[in-house]
C-alpha cells in the first residue's frame, strides 16, 4: 500500500474500521442488562432467530424506554432505537448506563465519532463506569490512537474480570499476530465468561481466529460455537478481518462464504464478501453479494459506496496485453497476461505508459524475486480519487495513492490529483513490487517487509532516481523515533505519533536497502520465501542473516549514520542555509545565494523537493546570466530525482537551446511519469523521437497525443502513419493515414502519403 | 512490441465520433456564392480596449474580404462609426440586398441588467431586442451572428432562429467581465490550424471550436476561474465559411468547372461511404475510403498543377 505523507492515518482506518465498530453485536456484555432482554438474548444466542424475534418484539412496546430501545436495536431497527434512546436519556438524564448503551448503538452502526461524546457524558456521571470506559476505548481504537490502548490496559487492571476488555486486548494482539499473548487473554476471558455465565461465542470466534492465523487446521472452536448457535456467522466473519489486514483476500473470501452459508442474513458478511470478491476481480460475484447486503441493510455505507463504484466501473475499459520475456536457461519465454483497467476518457493516452511500466516491472521483479506470476495481473487507475478510495477501503476521502490486493492493484491515475502532486510512475512501480512480494510469500510476509521492499524497489529499479526521505522522517530518525525491526509492524498498524506510518515506510525501505548492500538482494528474497512458513521477523532475521534482530537494529543505525549522518547532525544548519539562500534570491544577491546553496548541497545533496538548493542554485546562476551553470544545477537536480513538471519542462527547453537534444528528450520523457496529460509534451516528444530515429517511441507519443483529444486529430493520425511507415508497418500506416483523411479529406500531406503508401510514389 | 499490435480492447463501442465535414458543397458551392459580412467594434471604454476591439474587428473583416471578390461584401464599422443608427441602417441595407448568407460580428462590451442585453457603442446602446428586430426582417437566407461581448449569453434565447447560427462569448448574461473570446476568434480566422478538415475553408464551427478551446486554455494556463464560456447554437455551422486560404483563396472563381464537379462528386461519395460506415466491415470501409481518397487526391493535384501554370 502506498500512502501520501499528509494523510498517513488512512491505513489504520483500513484495519480497524469495520472491526471494532461491529464488536458486541451478537454477544452483549451489558452489565446492567434487563432480565427480559437477557432472556431474549439467550434465545438468540442459541440460534433460534424466529423465537428471539417473538421475544424482543413485545419489549419494544411494553418495556421501559431504554428496554424498548434495546429491543429495537436487537431487531435491527436502529433508527427507531436511536429515537428511543434519545427519549430514554431525556427521561433519565442522570443515568450513565443509558448514555453508554446509546453510545454502543452508534458504535455498532459505524459512527464512533457520535459514540465518543455519549461515553464521555456517561463517564462524567460515573467516572468508573466500566461499560462506558470500554466503549470509549473501542471507539478510540477506530482512530488507531495509542490512547485507546492505554485506556484498555488500565481497564484491565481496574477490572481484571471484564470479559469485554480482555477480548478487545486479545484482538489487538491478534492484529499483530501475537498469538501466544492473545491466547492467554482469551483463556482468561473464557474463565470469567463461565464464572459470569456469559455466552462464549465471541471468545470462540477469536480462538478460531488464532487457530486460523497459526494455520493449525484445528476447527474445534468453530464447531463449539456452531454447536451453541448454528447460525452464528461471526465465527467466520470475525476471523475474516484478520485475513484481510494480512492481505489474505482469498482466505478472507473463503471464510466469509462460510459466514453467509451459516447465517444468510449476515448482511455485513455479504457486504465484505462482495467487496473482497471485487478485490479478487470477481465482479459478478461481488455484485451478487452486495445486492443481498443492500437488500438487508441499505444503510451500510461500505455496501452503498461499492455498489456505486460498480456502476462507475462501467465507464472503464479492459485493455489486454502481456509481458513477454525470456529467463536464462528457460525453455520457453514467459508470458504474463496483463489487464489494464482504465477510464475510457484517459485509456488512449495512459495505456502506453501503464503498459510500458507494467511490462518492465513484471520482467524486473520476476527476475529479482525468482517468481513467475500465476494469474493475470490487473492494473486499475482511477481518475476520480474517491472512486479509488471506495475501491480500496469502501469509503471516500482517504489519502491513499495505491493499494495491492494480490494480483489486482488499484491506484489514483495522474489526473486524480493536481499536476505534479505525485509521481504516478513510482506509485505504480511500488504497487507492482507488492504484487510479487505478496505472492512470493503467499500473503504471509509481515507488513513492514512488503512495504520496505516496495520502497527499496522504488529507489533502486523504479522510474525515479534516488532515495527520497521526507524531512519529517529525517527529524524522526534524528529524534530516535525508529522502532526495533521486530516491532516495526506496529508503526503501520498502531502508530503512536502523527507521521509514524510514513516513518515506518522509510525505515522499512532503509532496512531492505541495508540488507541488500551489507548481505545481498538474494537474502531479501530468501527472507520473503521463508515467511511462507509463517515465521516471524525475528526468526527470519536469525535464519537468513544469521544475527539477532537487535543486531539488525544496530546495523541499521550504523547504516543511517554512514549515509545520513551529515544531514542528521547538521539539520538545523542546513535548514537555515536553505532559508538564507532563498532570502538572497529575493534580494537578487545571486552570488551570495550561490554560496548558501552550495553549502546546503554539501550537507544534503539528495534533497530535491520544495526549495531544493539545486533549484536555488539554478535561479541564482540564471540571475547572473550564467546559463551553462544554471542548466548544470537544474540537470543535477533532475539527475538526483527532481520531478516538478514545470521545472522539467524548463530544463528540457534550456537543454534544447544549448543543442543538447538527446538530454532534452530524456528529460521530457521523464515528465510522462509525473504529468502525462499534456498535449504539447507528447507532440514535442513524438517529433524528437522521429528526428532521432526512435520510431517506436515516436509512435507511442503520437498515440498518447491522439488520446488527449487534440484540436486537430488529422495531424496526429498522420504522424502516427509516418511512424508506422518508418517501422515498415505499411498496413498500419495506410490505416492511420486514411484515418487522417477521414477527418480531413483535403489534407495534402496525408493525400501524398497515401499515394506513396499505395503506389510507392514519393513524389 | 507496440500496443496496437498486441493490446486488444475488450470494450466495444469506441467509434469515430467527430463529425466529418467533407466540404463538397461549400468548397465548390456556397463558398463562392454571395456572402455579406458586417463587422462592428463597439465602445472600448478606454484606449486599450478600443485598440483591441478595432484590431480584432479589422482582422475579421480582412479575412472576410477574402471570401468574396466584391469588396462591398464586407462592411466594417469601427469605433466612432459604430453608432446605433449606422449599425441598424447598415443591417437594413444588407438585408435589402438579400444575399445568400449574412455574417454579423459584434465585438466589444455588452451588459445585462437581468432583463435586457445592451451592446455598448458610442451614443445610445443597442438592445438585444433591436438587434433581433433588425435581423428578423423578412430574411430567410442563412445568418451567422457572433456577439463577442461580455454578457452576450443573455441573447441565446432571444436571437435563436431556424436560419441562424448564433455564437456568444458567454453562457449567460451573468458573465459580465470583459471577454477574451474575440481575440481568439480573430486569431482562428487567420490560423490554418483552425481548419481541422484541411479543406482550406475555416467553417463557423471550426472557428468556434478553435476559439472556445483557446479561451479555456487561457484560463487554465493563467490559473484563473473562467468567467466566460462561449456558446454556439444553430444547425449549419459546419458548412458556413468564415475564411479561406491556400489554393481556394488563390483560385477563387477560376477553378475549372469540370474539376470542381469531379471533386464535388467524390466528396459526395465519401460522405455517402461515411454514412454507411457502421454497415461495413472495417476492412471494406477503409478499402473503399482509400479508393475515394486516392481519386480525390488526384483531382486535387490536378487543381494544384493548373493553378501553378
């Protein structure tokens, strides 16, 4: 998964969104539950759904307001329940229990932000009220904050017999695959549940989860749960979440199918099944289950959003292609089918680049990871970011750039964001690396490792030069905020400070980079393969690298000191120097600006982002009329990975003025990976490639130009025809020139080319 | 390996969508017929605007004069000459001549008070109703009316008529800022790049599309919120000539009738083939198109050769 720095919490949302919000739906841990409700709960928990409905229904009319609210909630009438709770709270404003239960209702309907104030109000009335404290912790967990974990830990101390608190803590352990700790907590929960005569269904579901994560094949807990309640779909629905956060979509689908089989009215399971079938590219299956989910629960935003997305997908085209290449010693070339799913408005101009990069990536990663893809690779690019967000997390408004679901990856297309806002080529490369690392490890690698490898591949084999560490990451490194490698997954799953996800990405990338340099790239692949055996990070490090994880942490520190020691030690000085250089430019003190910029570049030459000293240097030399030096500075910025499209255009223009046409073409070409929807760019590149004899590249550029719907299509068709002609493809050339004439029958140049192509008369 | 050879689209329905304008009739036909053009540059309000408006109007008039051998077929009313009396009187005179077609360009500032549009000129302004009244007098021939002023979109409903193509610089009367549209309009008439079908005639549609794109690009490049959205209404913009260039310009009225006839016939055949495109296999369509295009090319070369003798 690839995220943008300012919106880094999005990944957490993915993990937690639909788990804690649905906690407690089947099993109630309400300590003050009315006896009448408990009687109905018992019937429900035994799987007698119709009988439980008959039990709850009278309570809606006969009970007190808050009992009626509970009954309505149990019957799925959440709006009615909400209104009844509102009236119950007005009726008994000093009752913390009713407020806490109202909060639980919001929690169960995916609205933690609405739940939090109610829990807080309940706690104002009774600061020690455990049910409200646990509810608050569960709501806060949706935001991924460490505060929630601290609250939970304290509750467990204050109320060691709280089954619900133990279950929440066990879930946190399961999220990081800490199975031993989780099992200990679950065993305690079982003990107290028996003592308190609470139904053990949720505990069994989490026990089953633990067995699934351990791949033990032991189905004891599922069987135990289903013996109590044959319609208890959560025994499969709950484990599905843990498969999902570990990228095991196929496994998630398998258990979700079981969930809806035992409980056909489990709308959330149908919804998740539909969403995850879509992730596996089973569009028809997805439609079927989402339709069922919508029928049963039309208010589930994930269902509604995904159904809308399915409508949007009608506007996309599937373009089939393949990567074909040979490996040394192989009998036959490898052929990997690729499906590019692009919006019809941008398919024509994007497809050549998506195809080019994807083919290169497939060949590169097949070699580097000793792995041939087993299924067609599907690459989706969304011009509307919210469509992409729904595709990935079923809700709009998140800050992700790309996500990989195994053989299917989805990402923002370049037009989804402002020009130059992201280097889409790097994002695609990053996601394509995930396809391999996820599949090589059979979806069993730790999160940090797959992200680290993708970042590492971006740096070493991707379309953008250089390693790019954001400044806030450098500050975090300087402030000793990196996690031990054995705990690095926590930085992704449960960050404890604002930019920790980004920091963890970069740390993971640096670890992989360091392993590759100190040991070898092959060791990284060995580790990846070892993760297939469900080993943890510590075991992989010991077995493959022959050291303890703590030693790896020490090696990383040494590596960072070696590569970033200067900037880390002189960070403030560098920042001040950059600012002084900019000030000097402002006052046209160009010589002084050059001196500052040179100093800044001595400290941190890799920095090419905003206010890069290379750009300042360029500006200062330009101000002094030193064109050669100005171009040299800009060229160095580009060489080190600078990719602001406006500056790249400027560099290309200046290089052309200096007669360095090949370099200018190279610079222009690089703009395609950051801002390809520019008619002038493709026209210029197409002409350059024609002039330099690279007709295949010229053809690609003229096609992209045509895809951008230029004002004069006939000229684009004619240029395509000329490129085909140069490539000795007379048939295609003839077709293209006829297309030019179809637009412009009196187009003399096209008429002449047609004559030449059909008669060989070039006069 | 290239995309086209090995990439295969699975979603059908991507068709050649642009209207094909084979200029058979206009190239040899009505382009040569009498077309009268009137260009007015309104009140600038300051020297800069006045100079701009006069320059745009002069450029449009210059191109219009090339449409006809008769200089009297183009009338330019710049600056102080653009009074209400002169404008309405000139329109009356032209209408009385009953030319085959009439093109009217109003360049300058316009205003709209929520109810009435006014074209700003020296002396009393002309209202939209007055323009409409002048144009609607017993005249069934084709009219091409361009109101390239601020707030001109207010006229879209009022000036719509069956025999008229109407172009406005804005989409409604609320777009009241001074417009860039006339600048790009005048550029379009002098830029062969506007002639996308390469028939050496810049049609009203090609002119509009060029200017519309240029306006959008201007606001995009300048990172400004677009305050003008040109509009065009009417059915014959594609075959209404607004400028000529190339061979046609040099040879106006001198092309041998037999060649013109031949070219007209081939163009008609191409049109006919285009209409049958969906009924033919792709291979057959392009084979037939090739035959016709080669014939057309041969005729065109003959015309070119004769013109160079």
